[in-house]
C-alpha cells in the first residue's frame, strides 16, 4: 500500500468548495469556482508539496480552466452555481474523502479568495509571470498548464508572503 495521497477529481474539489460556501452563505459563479479550484491546486503544490487534483488545468481566455468543471456547470452562465456537479452515469455527486490537510487547504482558499469577484480572480492569474500568462502567450489557448510551472509560481508567492510577514 502506498503512503502517497491519492489525487482528487477536480469536480469533487469543486463540490467541496460549493458545499463549504453554502455553509457560509456563499455561492460562486462558474468562473469563481474554477479559479478557486486552481488556487487549491497551486497552494497544494506550494504548501503540501504535492498536487491535489488529478486533471490538468488549461490556459483559456479568462485564465486557468478545468474543462471537467466548466462543461457541466456552463449552463449557469454568470449566475451563481446552486447545484453540485453530478456524474452523468450514476446521477451521484462527485464526492471524495479528503485528508484533514486537504480539507483545511480547500477551506482556507475559500476563506482567503472566496469573496473576490470572478474578474478579480482572473486578473490575479493574468499578471505577468504567472503560469497562465506563460502558457497562453507561448503555446496558445487550450493548452495544459504543467504542475511544475504552477508549483514554481505558488512557491514564489509563498516565499514572498513569508518575507513580507517578517
């Protein structure tokens, strides 16, 4: 048996964000939700030293996107998402057991970024030197953003925050 934590389906992470947000009286647009999932992956790589999400994120026009989340939720447009993502085959919500550190990470990302408007989140990811900018400008749209690039960026953010905190 391996001690390596399992990677999670992006839709299960999104559903945990939706559930946690609902407990706090928050709802998220599809764009916010996708950006929050990306932030979970980035901060997981930087703080837990491992990826959380199994699927690759892609560089789309408005920033990093997980197609597995976008497709089933696109019907909401810019309105708040009010349903969790369900498996078409089983009709059951995507749900997985998260480790305590993963749950804490997901909730912390929502606490820190969940009140930001979708376009504010998107603009954070469009800054020069971000993984999205690097891939979108060099490889073009709809290309995967590699985890090593995401990790390098979020480790840099982590280190900047540590220096600023003194």
